C-alpha cells in the first residue's frame, strides 16, 4: 500500500485522499464528529494494554538510540497518561463546533444580503516530535474543526502513535465518517516530512509541534503556510510605577512556574527608578534556584548575578535562568523588546494606566499583557478550550491556535434576482 | 542607490527599509494617513501634465515593443483617468481605519480581560502589470491599513507608475510619515520580482494583480504567502424551480455585463426539467453576440450552439463565450461545480429555499450566491469600499481583499496581578 520506495508518490496519494475526504468531513454534522471523538476515547481506555505494549516497543527502540531522559519522559505513557488523552478527546467533543458560525451579516442597498460563514480550512498537516499524545490532541482538534489531517509523528513514538491512531480510526468508522479524515504517515522515514512540506496543492496548513530545530526546518523548507512560533523570548517589564507585590509575584511566576514552556519569561526589564524592587525580585528568583544573568547595573544589586552578554538578550533558556536588564524608562523597554522579542508574549507590570496602554499598543507581539504572568499565553487559559500550538506569524492565526483558527470562511450572498448595473 | 547589478542586495535593502518603516506606519494616526492620501490626490491633479508626459514615454516604449491594443489601452492615461485615480485616493481616505478595531473582548473567571485587536499585517508586496492606476490604488489601500508596501509595476508603465508614486511620496512627506512606507521598485529588471517572491523575512504577503501568467508564476514561485485568484470559472446554475425572468436576467448579466472580469460567468448549468427556460436564455445570449458552446442536449435546443468539449468546462473565456450544460438535478450541478469551479464565485437561481441553502452550504467557493449575478463578486459591491483583488485561497483572506483583509490582530490581556497556578 504505502510504498516507501516511492515516497513522493505514496505521500501524494495520502494527500489526495486527505483532499478528497476533506470535502466530506467539511459537511459532517457536529454529532458525527463528537461521536467519533467519544468512541475514540472509549477505545483508548479499552485498548490501554495494547497502547502500553506499543509504547514499550518504542521505549526499547529509543533506549537503543540513546535518547535523552527528557525525550524518553515525553515518550513514556502509563495508564493515567492514556486516561488523560481520552479525557482530552472528550473535552474537545464538548467544545462548540465552529463550522457554520455566522461571523457577520449585512444588507446592501440593492437588497443583497451578505453573510460571512465559517468553513473548515481543508487539509492540515501536523508534524510533531515523539509525544504520542499529540496524535490524539491534534487529530481531534483538526477533525472537530471539520478538517482532514495528515499526522506525522516522531520516529521514536512510531508504535505508540500508531496504536492511538487506531483508536481515532475506530471512532471515525463508528460515526460513519471516512477513516482517511485522520491519516498517520505510516513510515519512520524522514523523507516523508520533506514531501509534506512541498504538498501545497493538497495541504492547506502545516503545524509543527516540537523544538526549535523542527520548527526551523519546517519554516525554512515549507512551501505550505505554517502556523508556528520559532521561540518564545518573553519579556516581563517592571515599570517604575509597578506595584511591588504584583511585580514580585508575576516575575517569579512568569519565570519559574514552568520554565520549559514557550510562555515562560526569559528576560526581565526593570526601570532604573525602581531602587527597591529589583533586590526583592532577584532575591525571590535566586531563592527558587534561578540563575540570574544581568547587566552591570543588575550586578551591583546582587553579588550572585552573573554578567549577561549580548547572547543572553537573545536567549530562550527554557530553564531556570533569566536575563535581567535595567532600562532607563518605558521607551527604552519598548526598544529593547522591539530588538529582542520573538513576538510571542510580553508583559508590563505597572499601576500607570497610560503606560500600560502604550505598552499594549506599541509592543508588536501576538500576546501583550498588563499585570499578568506571561505563563497565561495558552489557548486553554484564553478560554479556547484547547490549542494545537501558538503562532507568532501575522497571517490567519496569531497567538493560541484553537478550533476557530483551524477554520476559514466563505461569503454567502442571498438575492432576489439582482443584476449588476 | 539602487544597484541593479546586485539585485538581491538592493531588493533586500528595500525590504529592510519596508520592515523598519512598517513599525512606524503601524502607529500612524488615521488623520496622518488620510492627510497623506488627500495630499497625494491633490498632487496627482496638480501634476497631471507631468504624469501625462511620463505616460507618453511609456506609450512610446510600448509601441516599439509591439504591445497589444488591449495592453496599450490599460496603460493609456488621460486627464479624466488621473482625476479618477485622485478621486479613488480620496475615497480610500474616507473609509474607516481598520487599525485598532476591537474584534472581540471577553473576561476569564480569574479576572483577566482579553481582547483581540486589529493591527496592520506589516509589509505587503504588490506585483502588477502595466496598469499605472494600481500604483495609487494598491499603495493607498496598504497605507490606510497601516502597512508598508513595496510596489512592483509592469515594465511598460515604468514612468507612469513613477510619476504617480512621486505624488504618493509627496503625500507621505506632507503628513509627516516616512516616505519608505510606499516604495516603488526602481527598475524594469524582472529579476526584482524573483527577489520579492523569496523575501519571506521582510514581506508578509504578496498580492499579484494581473493576468493568469503573472498570478501563476507568483503562486508557483513565492515563498511568501499570496492573496490571489488564478482564475474565475464562475457558474450560474438554473435550478428546475428557478423563476424564468430572474434566470434570464441573471444569466445574461452574469455573462455579458462585462465579459473580461473575474466574476463573469463562464459556465451555465441548466436543470433537465426546465424545458422552457434554456431556449429563452440562449436566445438572449445569442442576441447579445454571445457564442454558445453546449453539450448535445443544449445543441438540440438551439441550432446556433457549437459543440462543447471537455476543455470548455475548464475555460475562463473572459470573452463573449459561454459553455452550457444540461444537468440532471441539483446533485449533478454540485458535482460539476466541484469538478470544474475555480472556487471563486458560483450562483444558483431558484425559488426553492431548501435547494438554495444546500447550494450555499455545499459549494466550496469563496463566494456563493442565490438569485444574484456573479458580477457582484467585488469588494465595492460587498460594501468594503475598495479591494486590492479577490482571493480564492483559504488562508487569512478569501473573497474580496479590502482594508480589513490587509490587517492582522493581536491579543491584549489586562490583569490585576494574576499569576498562573
């Protein structure tokens, strides 16, 4: 069936199947899609032993390959993990169906009635590393938004992803939906990824889920539009009129709650005028085991501060390290952020409403915040229910990519015989 | 300055200037942008003689090159044409500024207030053929939406576009805006186009304006997302329950009002059951000088019908020619449209509301219509004020691309000290 000797032909066939199926899945009822997801959740539960066995195969393969403990950790499934995946599917089933939503409607003087209605995007390609749960999450989100999806999981999670995918297919079949609605690329061969990135005729959007090197490769090579962020160099700026307690709590939370997520703060900017605040914040951070790299001003405040180099302002540590800089004022903070931000999420801490509005308007990032932790940069926290990722591009989706962002729209024009003059 | 010997370097410099300027222009006030446009309109009027002289230079060059009369016609400017361009700029100035519009706002249970606010897209590249007026129209639309723009006009309109561009620059200067907000590629060398298509780091969107070969080249080669339509193979489907008068009026208008625009109908589908309607419609069309190419059923109706081949169902004639096919029923019409439509604009004529809704929901085109002429597929007719083109892609913009489609958005999150658990 899938001939890895003729990868391009095999992948094109997958693409054509997805494209054809996308037309059917676009018209699927909410009930059908939800049924597919809830049957898939049940299948995950009833096939737990099977999935764990597949996962054990993957772990064995990965141990031989000498995968890092962090990667092994992401790959590892247990019964609780499978239950969480099943619950995730049910949560997506419970979300409102975006397809068919009326986004706008208006009348023209000639009597034409025009509405803008949400429709699925079409075919989505998801390329991810060895996190088997993405198979279910991404597959379910794309399906719920009425899309066909081609999933390409990391080679180390080959069997786990396959076992989870089988549950999704069972759900589709039970719901009377075509099983090609959610396809998993059935090969470990990395050439398949290269093929996906050039399938601009059959794939509408590529979503990479993984580390910097994966996203970078996809962004550089893809001929298909990409929803992604390369990195999250998020800033917390403590303005001179910040409330000291809020500044401490937010700075510490933004950095330390979880250091490995894209919304974690990487740089702290502090106004020169704040003589009292930096010591307390730095103290809290050091106490929690955070390494601090600061400019000369910051080094004067606390002897435990290591000197920051130019590289630190560009760094996405994803670790308990933070770069700290003293800035002259709001304008200097804005300039620093313009120069170094990855346009993901940046936050100002201040009690000065005008300064806050200036920051919210002038910082050109997908998410800009006032008196809130950058760790809120998340589709769930935004109330979108679930997200497939966060995008820093400017086209179509920006910020958390949830169900609505996985749709397009069309115009419906209702007339009564109008002709154009 | 612009070194055509080092085209890539020269174009990259243009791109960097655009990118840098885009940050300033994104923050420009509505008043500033409108002032730039109205000063540019005045400049067009006061420099009419200069522009006509530049146009004469272009016409001389084009005559030597042996340009077709149709292309000469598009290139030719007169005083009325320049006045129309000036009026067009004033009309864009009068449109509401989309930047800063609040698209949505909601509160989270933790007290965070989230809003989705319109921001400019960034840098737009417009590649067009020798229609000097596009210099003004496209430049003005991009500016009004807060973007920097790089314009690349056809080589035959080099001097005319340059003279019009000078007026735009005068407007920018008068309004205190950076003149790099609207840049015109200062060379006829086609290599500049190839450079633009790979400038994915500095150009956010490419908009091609011109014939099929230009759009095809851009779509095939561009590494930058493209807003465009390759062709407009628009269908009018006369359902068995159509009102005969509406069917005649709409079919004739959709085909013959202007045959050269993308929203002109190219194929007429008629239900088998309509014994009485096709003859009248065909009669009207033939009377107006339209050539009819029909399947065998249609040929039986009217002896003047030429036989249609498979090619005719794929044809965008842009001329007084129409392909006509008898279909069994609504499903057959939907199948034909799915197979042959270019997903631009398709219309059903019927008095049966259920059939109309089925058509509006199932036809996967940017614009779907009921009892209206496909020639309404136009941003002005939609009430958008002006458009830079029509897109048939599914990403970001679909249908008429007006000011709103030339923007992106960001999330503003307002808190009171929230940290994430």
